């Protein structure tokens, strides 16, 4: 179309992150807009609504300094795109996909629409095989499967950033080496200190070559947060489905993304649903999360590990709630364990990896893994029951066996769940350690593992 | 070519306003813009026509054209539906893949049914026979187990002429003409029907027989009758989808229609991978040979999600009219309601509760009321049973979708977060679930399985509710403080929960239990209860009963005893009797 180069200088309204331009011709829904403001870097925006006279535009870098007549609005005639290339690995970008490490943008590579397209369900292949995070409790009880989306539900003040950094450092796909493995980090609303923490970690890390970071900082315009995960996922799709890599995408913190979404929705005066979030909140989250998966005929995979801090630790809040409805399980961090100095403070009971059954066991992790995980879960939940009983009747009144269980629970938390920040445990080490802890309990009560497995592993007869 | 009827004046997400389109009628399908996206007319206000578009509208501009089709949103009904997977507006995903690759592009139009495939048609009427709507003119084998009757379409009645001989025909070839007065109606194997309109029913009947699902907590405690409706609400992680899959796999309906409505893509893949490999326990054929999938996952356009429910139920009605029992599973109706909410919001309608439009309840009722048992013109019986999953935010059943759904369904399976956290699956809560079909299907159970079904069922419910009361005391003082007869109730309730209600969807033997096995299991448990009760009265301590070796067998019977070894349950009862007698002897 020929209208592309027309510029508009007359704004009708400025409402929070939105501007309304009058007299627009030929602008399409969802297309990208550039806003030139003297003395400021070029800003970007997207058309949210368009009719014969006006276009409503969300401005990603915010509307500060914009006046009705001091800027030039330029419709690009195409949706927002990002240039994707293998060169993105080992680099650091801001939330809009522009480099922040002082080096030029990757020059080669295709331009892709950041919104992606829905994957035809018939083309998906079912996720299988796992990603080793090197963190015992995750690898053992909530194994991360390639192509899965498994969020970490955290809370303010819990060590989720530390955990993320550790996972970025340690994660690997054990059997194939790491040439084929990449990590994409999309951080939304990251505090400057946290960003510094990630940068330093990033620089000291040997594995940094296979990591691409997209950091949107807390003092960056909040609306930019709506773009960050999409840019990151577009890059990930390229790496996974064009280059055949296994990509782990870490999205943190989804709560900040959700706040930005609510802000734009309310500026548009939309009818709110729960807690002021827009009615399309679920669909919007799904448009991100559903970009995880594997595709028939392609070697690569996209695995997502979104992190979200639950407002006020409330799991029924719309952000964790709707996330839980879309993702395939959840890993929940718990405050009480942090207080007892257990890191990572994963609460085993409500945590669940729904696709785990397809990625563990014989030929994948180890044949005893499924039974072992189920036995640990059963025994640990018994510990939980005894603990509440002890609070009522006191520890002296319980049976010897129950005391043994209490001891087991203690060691499980201190030795198995608890792990050093620089400690990487292989799957094999984790499974052996789990047997060691389980062997505190008498053999007779372990009825979820088979006789042969007991024979082989109980008391770690062979491995230690 | 389609005629341009108007032009676009405003675009807001999937809602588009047009002007100059006076000829468009309500619910008419239109093509939008130069890229010919599919849309539907949903409002006409003065000059302005409001259209919802079934595809992503990015890049669409004001002034672009609108084309009318003159037809409301319709589905194609004919042989070839079974085994297919469609999106929300009945586009076959396989064909879309062949046409556009792994990702779904915009503006692609494909026929729902294969136009070239030939079917072996066998006529059962001849020239000169009179025929009326709903009567079959002949049939084809759609799959090895489904005989697909070619029915005379609704509101047509006349005399047959030019009926073709038995042979292979495509769905678009004329197989007969019907003379209606002076005019002729050409009959092919395919007909179109608008999805938002219920197909006419010849005669309604009351539900009489149960939909056997092989899931014990459903069949025995909270059964669903064929032709009735059920809702299964539950927060995330409570196992809605697994239970839906279990029902889709093992229930005794002839045709399964599974609608993945705004849910995960990987779940549809699971169905696509698993079903072809599983065997229908009754026909021995692959489960895919009785299944139609409608998949509109959460990242596909929200408008098509709204339509997917209607697409599914219209296909269900078509098979019902042939005299089949159809089970329709929708996962999840909450996502459908959210699609309504989103569209309503974009049209700036006045919201009612939690932003949902005021017509939510009406729409829910219209959907569930399309279930039922009917007598066909041919005198056979067909039915549609609807099972809708509901995903209440934060598992709170007082939210609008769950509340309104409860008004229109007859069986309610409330899934429970606490049970799921204990890994008690299916996590159907026995205290707040209910079934209104108990009286309707009592006769069936008495006649086909066991005359004591109802009394056993009622006893189980009573034991479970007694346990609930007792647990409140146990929480305060511990179970040791209770008298032995009450501790026995706790023991029996535990047996019922763990060995009967819990059912492992991934266990080869346990995943499906026939009604006969279910009754036999229950009889063992209640027999144990009665015997134990007798000896408790004779002051034999509960700890001795808890230590009986046979209890281990009881806990494992669901996984140990196969469908073809049901006589072993009798042996288990004998063993209980012997051990208890021994115990009594030792106290003499």
C-alpha cells in the first residue's frame, strides 16, 4: 500500500499509555506504529482499535513528554517484528529486543511477527524426554519435560530469582551434550538490583554462550512488558523450529506482565472481570503459554518455565489461578521452608508435573524413578499427618514407627530438598540420594516400590 | 463469486463494524476484508452491522470490503465425520495442515468433509417409495462399526425417484430425487445444518438407562443417564480433563464427540495419540473409529471457541437422529463462557455478574437442553448425553458459570482440591456431588446387573457421611478416643475410599470396571462390614480386625481381579468369613 509513509501530527487524546490519533487513513488493526518525539529515542506502539477517523495506539515506551502536537506518528503497515538469528545467543537485550550489551544488533536473519500464529493441534507431538535442572527436588518430583510449560509459583521475598539463576547455570539435556540446548530469559519488571545480579551471573557463567536475555526493568515503561515475552518467544521459536534446538524459556515475573495488561485495559476503559483484570486475561496468557511445545517433523522443542510471584501468597488470585489452568502442572515455593533455611523451598504436596509420566522411567531417567517418586510422596505425606498429630498429642505419645517417619521427614528436607546454590546434582546422584533418604524407613512400609527395586537400591547397597 | 455488501468502518479485536450492509441478516456468515476472514453477523443497529470474526483480525483496515454468503454458520453432515479433528467452525485440521503447515494461517477455507472419497452406498428404499424427514434412504459403513444412515433432511417429504443402485459414490453425487409437490429435491449424502438451531425432534422420551462409564464413583454413586446432562467443575489440578478422557474412552455410547474448548494443545495431542491405539471394550475396534474431535485450543481465535460448542452438538444431533447414543464432552464450558464475556465486552454491552453478559444463563440453558433421549421416525432410539467440564476460578463453585450450569444439569460431579492433593483420583467429592438420575435408571440396574444396586449405593453414601461426622471428632481428640464400632466405620470408609472410589486411570486393569465388577467389589466390602460389625458387638477389639491379612487382598482387589475372573470375588468373601471365624475362635 502507498499510505505507509504518511505521518500524523495531531493527537486527539492522551490517556495513560494510550494515544488517540485523528484523521487516520489506511491504518490496520494490530499494526506497528513509530512515534518520533524531538530529543527522545524513537518510540514504538501498536494499534488497538481503528475506525474511519481515529486510531487508538498503545505506546510501549510510555507517553511521558508527549503533547498533542509535539510528535510525529508513523504507521508502519505491518505488525511488530523482531529480527531472529542464532547470533542472539550469548547476547543481552532490553524488553523490546534491542541490544543493551554495547554490541550492534544481529544483522542477518528473518524478521518475524512477535505475535506468532496458533499452532495447529494436530501438528503437535506429545512432550517427552526431560530437561535436567540439576536441582534434586525438581528433577525427582516434578520433572521438567521438553515441550512442557511448568510455572514456579512464588511469593515476594522468596528466592525465585536465585533459583532461576541456578537453573540457567545448570540446566542441560543430559544425553546429547549442550550444543543443541539454549536458554531464553524474558524478564518483565525486573528490579535494577536483580538485573545486576543476572548480569553478573551471566558474565561469570561459562554457559552464557547458549543464553539470550531480554530484560525489561522495573522502571522501564510497564506497557513494554507486554512485548518482552513475545519477542523472547519469537526468538525461541526460531531457535527451536528453524534450527532444531531444545529451548528452555524462562519468563519472570508473570505478575508484572499481568499488571501491565490490567493497566492498558483500564486505560482503554474496558469492562473488567475479576480484580480489574480484563475479560480476555485467560486468552492473553494462553497466547504466551501455548507457544511451548514440540512440532511433528521438527527436532527442537520449547519448554517454558514461567515464574510468578503470587500477590500476598494467594494461590486463588487470578494470576496464578488462570496460569494453573493453562500450564501443565506447577512448582510451588513455600515461605515456611525458607524460614527453616531450606533452599529451594519447594512445597512438594501441591507441586505437580503433569507430563512427568512421559519423560521418566526406563530408558529416560532410570527405571526406578516413577515408583521412587510415588513412594517418597506417600511417605512424606504421612510425615505431614504425623506432624499435625504431634501438635495435638505431643511427640512422646506416638509410636516408634511414627518417630522414624518424623526423622525421615527431617532428613528429606535437610538433605534432599535442601541444596547449595552452587551445587549441581545429576539425575543419577539425585535418585541415589533419594534412596539413601528413603532407607531411613524400614523396608516393610515401602510398598510402592517393587521387591526388585528394594533389593537393588535399599540402603544404597550397590551404589555406595 | 461472493458479492460485496458493505465496508468496514471499525475494528476492535475480533469485533468489526460495517456500514452499507443492509442485505445482511442476523447470524449470516460473511467474509471480511481482502483476506476473506470468516465472520458472523451478531448485531444490526441502524446503518451499522456488527460482525464477530473467527480469525485473527490483525492487519485489517477500515474501508475493506465485506462479502455476504446468505447462509448462517452451518456444519456439513455426512459420512467422513468420524475419526476427524475439526476446529471450532468445522475446518478439518488435517487439511489445514496440508494447506498451510504447522501454524494456522488466516483466511484459509476448506471443506469439512472429503469431497473426493467414495463411499459404498446401499439403498434401502426404491423409486416410488414415500419418504419423510428423518427416514433413511440407505446407508454406508462409515467405519467398521458405525453404519451411517443417509437421512432425508428435515422438513422434506415426498416420493422418491431415481434412487441410485448400490455402489460407490462421493458425498456430492446425487443419490436420489425427492418429488415434493411439483418440485424436486436432490438428495446427496451430505446436508448442511445451521449450528445455532436445534435439529427437529420427532418424539422426546425420558432417560431410562445409565451411561456406563466404567468409573466406579460415577456409575455407582452419582450415575448419569443416557440423554441426561452432567457438569464436572473443579479448580486446576483436580483432574477434570483426565476424568473427561476416561469417560470418552470407556463409556458405552456409540459415538463420542469431544470438544476441546479453549484448553491445552498438548491435551488434544494426547487424545490424538492415545485414542487410535486404544480398543473400544465393546466393539474391539480402535476408539478413534467412534470419535469426533473438535479442537479450539486456548490460543486459537476466541470467536471460534464460542462456536465450537454448537458445532459439536449439531454433529451429535445428526448421529442421534440415526438412532445412536452420543456422548458429548465439552472441556471446558468456562472457556466458552469467557469467550462470550470477551465478545460482549468488546461490543460494550452492559455486564452482569463478574463481567459476564446477562444472557449467559440463557445460552447455557440452550446448550444443555439440546441433550435428551428421542425416538426417531424409524422407531429406534437415540440420545445425546452432555458432560461439561467447568473451570471455576480458584475452585470456587459460587461463581456465575458453575452456579448457572447447576440450574440446567441433572448430575453434578464436584471435583475437590483436597482430594486431588492427596492424590485421590478421580477427585469427585462424595459430599457435594449429586445425581438426579438415580430413580430413572434404578430399573435398568435391577434388570441387567443386580437388584440390590440402589440399597448398596445408599449404604455406601451413608457410611461416607458418617465418616465425615466422625472425622471432625478425630481431628480434636484422635481416633483412639472413639468407641470400636465408630472406629469400624472409619475403617470401612477408608476401604471404600481407597479400594473402591480411587481408580487409577493409568492402570491396565483398574482403568475400567464393568458394572458387574463394581457390584461384586462393593458386595465384598459390605460383607466385610457386616461380619466385622457382628464381632465388634462381641467385644473383639478393632485392632485385631485391622490386622486381618485379608484386608490386604481387599485393598488390592481392584487391581488384582480381572474382568474375566469375577468369580474370585466370591473366594474373597469366603476368605473374609474364614479369617473372621478364626478370630472369633481365638477369643473363645
